[in-house]
């Protein structure tokens, strides 16, 4: 019986399960959107929300707790300087799970998209429209210039010795 045991085991032991969730959290913080299974996304979502909450606190102790899980100074800096300020006015719900229509082909696992709710979307650059060249109609009497004739390549035979 599983009395007092919360969460999904993913068919792994405790250390492998923690490593899996840690890697998913690192991927969400670095890429802001990942594709994974529903069960893994549900477990990772809990930890990502806690990391954003730590980022909103902004204290040294919070940075140390975040580093204990992320194990990367660049990710901790990104979390505290870029991601957490986006969620200043939000009291929770920092992530969303979007289900895909089709399951994974190999094992029919339900696939989802785990992403941060506040994302910075780069505006699409509109292509610059250059002024169109005005093409004047030619008189019917003008002859079209002829294309230069293609040069013929002549192979020289090697002198027989």
C-alpha cells in the first residue's frame, strides 16, 4: 500500500525521479516551453511554480535554494532577473499545460505542452517594402537585344609521344 506517498513514481526509484523532475524544471526555465508527457508535466509544474515563487522573493536565501535544485548559476540568474519580474502582479498559476490532440506513437502516452503563462514574444518583423521600379512599355518597333551565343568548348587531344 502507498500510505503517505504522494506523487507519481514514473517507474523509477527516488533519485532518478528527482533527476527527471529537476531536468524538466531546468528545461522550462531555460526554454520557457517544453513538450513532455502529462504525468511528468504535472509533477514538474509543482516545482516550477515553487521556483518562480522563490524568484519573486529575490533574497539571497531564495537564490541559494533555487541553486540547490537548478545547479546552474546562469539559470538562477535568468530565473531571478528575467522570469520572476514578469509575474510580479500574479499570485500563482505561473505555468499552463496544453494537451496535444495526438498521443505519442510508440506507447500512446498523452503528450502535453508545459509552458510559462507570461512569455515574451518577439514581435514579427514586417518585411520592408521597397519602392517598386516603374517598367516602361517598349515600342513595338524596338527589337529585343539578342543573347550572346554560347561558346563552344573544344577539347585538345593529348599529343601522342
